[in-house]
C-alpha cells in the first residue's frame, strides 16, 4: 500500500475518532428521563420497570361524553399497542374502539373513549415489550 | 273585669285555628318535601340544567341559517318530497303528537317496523334513530327520504321538486346562495337535508315541572321543592335510587345517548330479526353522509370515527330520552308497549330469561308495590310540557319568497 493512502486512512480515522468524542452521545431510551404529566386527574401505574402515567381530558371524566387520555409510557423497548375499558360488574365494555396517536417516543394521546354509564370502569393498557404483551389496568368510579 | 276562663280558652282555640288556616303556605309545603340523601341529590342535579346550549346545525359555509331553517320547515311539511305525493316528514312526525305519530309502527308509503321517535331534542343526540344508523339529523332525514317504505324518494326527485316549485327554489337560493338547478341532484338532496336538519335543531323542548324542582334542589330552596307533587318526588327518589333508571336514562336529556338490550323481543315479524344497533352500525359505515364525509364541512365526529360493532349490538336499541315521555306513546323501538304504565310494568316484572345473553347486567325486576309504580309514573309525567302540543309553524320569514306562485296550500 502506498504511504500516501495509509496516511489518508489514518487521518480519516483520527477525524472520526475526534468527532465521536465531541458529539453528544445519543441517550439510550431506557435511561431517558420519564416525563411527567401535569394537571388534574393524573394517575400512575407501575409494572416492573415499566411506568405508565395517564390523565383524562377533560377531567373529571364526563359520563356519556367522549374524552381522551394523555399518556406517558416509560421503559425499555416498550410500545403502547391498545387501550380499552370495560365495566366488569356489568359485563360490557365501551361502544367505541379508542385510537392511539403517538406524540413522541414516550407521550401519546388516546382518542375515542366514552364511558356511557356511571359506575366502576376498568381501563386496560396493553404494552408490547419485545415478544411479551403486558397489560396494566386501572379502575375508577364515575359518579 | 277579669276575663272568663272559657273566653280565654275560646280565644286560644281561635288563635290556634287561625294559625293553622292562615299559616304561611311555605311551612305547610315544606312539611310535604321528600327527604333525599346526598347521593340522590347529586343524581337529581345531574339531570340538568335545562335547556342545554343550542345545537349547532351543520350547514355549508356561507349559508344563511335563518333562511335554511325556513326552508327546512317548509320542506318538513311538503308531501311532494315523496314521489307518491302523500308522504311528508310530518306524516310520521306530527307537531300535535309531539312530533311522533301515535302509531305502534309508523307508516310512510307502507308500514315500517319501527315506532316513530319524537324529533324534540333530536339534535342533542349523537345518534339518530332507534339503531343509530345516522350521526346527525340531516343524515337521518336522507335515510327516511330514500327508504323504500318511508318516503321512497330519490335525489333526482328531490331536485326536480325543488326546481319545479318557485317558492322552494326561492327559499333554497336564500339559504344556500344558488338555485337548486345549479347543483347536481345529490348536492341538492344534501342541501335539502341540511335545511331539514337546521329546522330540527330548533326543536328543543321547553322546561318542565321537574326542571323547576331540580333547580330548586340546586338552590336548596325547600319551599319551591315542596311545590313539586309529592308523588313525583317519591317517584324521582325511586328513579335515582332503587330503580337505578338514571344509569341509562342519564343527564339532562334523560338518555345516555347509547344503546341497550332490555329484554324485549327483537323480531320485527315472525322469523325476521330486527338487527337493532348492529344493523345501525352497518348502515352508518356504509353511508356517504356521515359527519366524517365531505358533505359535513369539517364537522367531524370522534364517536363516528371510533364506533365499534360488536355481537352484543343485536337486540340493542337506542336509550330514548324520557323528556316528554308521557306525550310520545306508544313505546319502545316497535311501539310494543302501549302506555307508560306498561313500560313501568316491563321493568317491574322483567323476564330475566328473555334478557339476551349479553344483555345489560344491571337490569333486574324492580318488584315495586302498586303505590311505587304510580309514583314512578307520576314522576315521569312531570317531564311533560303542555307547550309542545301548541307548537306553531313560523310565519314565512323569507319575505322575498312568501306569496310566490306555487305556494303550497295546507
């Protein structure tokens, strides 16, 4: 190999090495700080290393009117795949299938929820982590 | 001279009687008030306030709302919208019958399988019809217009009718800025429907004796509360308490606007199932006239977008509003219950075996006493408004069109 090529290759290697030391390293998702939700009605669920916080919009949840959720999901390699709700005592769910609108890696907006009667409702959040699907649940009572 | 004992005693008796006879009415009335627990009061308050904010009628940008309402009212009573020339919207929605028709099953060009619901407060509902197959009054009017057994009409017939009537064409132009001939047939039909929707949006029922009572509860006005009939007070206590009626008949409308299976037979004829909400969702998803369509001028609807059809929707029908209930007999999706007493009896003696497998699990026979059934009926009757029977058509508000040739004589 010609000495000039060797020298150019070494120079590029040095440049790349220098660039990697001055560029901010991308923070792994698992260690990124988990944002918090503010405002009324924030609730938090925990499963192992998964943290899920949600709050209704509007708050409090109105009976038989559409509402949304602001939701933060934190954990390594986790994705929110489904949100649903039911009334276990009445053996029925909602009449609507909510949709998830990701805002960023951790923040989502869930639309299309409607609790059509007062009483105890169970919210279910299905989270995909690798090959595993994990369900987090929360219960609340509408007066 | 010292007063005689008998005179003193007589005076005391007279004073006592005077106190009883001429006591402030408020004291006597206050003694008649039924006591409500805190949760019952909270439930009562959730049935108001009334009236709600006026609904927004879905009209295309640039429309003249007043003219659209006037056009809609004229069209509502016009039988020429049906090719047979004898079926108008008002055929099944008669003002003197609280915008119903008093029949078990309505009849357009032929008998249909459903009872005619009132149009009072229809614009406050998110779903229209017993099956919720439309998400707006204007879309529902198109369903009725095109239904082969209701008005059996078509877009082409509607446009022709509009074009052939100088008065209707004048009103159409006042509302939408163009003659009906300048639109294609489908656009003319949708504009007609939107005008009908604008008219229906004006039909918010007046306040009732219950509303006065509810507001008195909110103010803690014991005197005004006590003026509400005692039987109705007891019936209301059953409604929000033992009966749990407010779970579905919720809010100011006395309806949660959704659907339920309450154990009624859902065969529209021997061997023919009325698909109820299940069929309604099919109709909604197939309709080009929803609030998500281009016709809706960006109106949008999160409920239309997210509604999900489920097997339990068979046998479900819309939870009707109980406002004006005593004025809208007969009852249920096919009018199978003739009187309000029959309705109360249905819930009182509910046949749990008839309640379908996925039926509402909170329903169970109420097992009321005869007095309780009367009280519940008495409460429901206070949701009436005598004024609705006196509803009058508005005088022609578009003076440029009134009196044009071809004015319809009624």
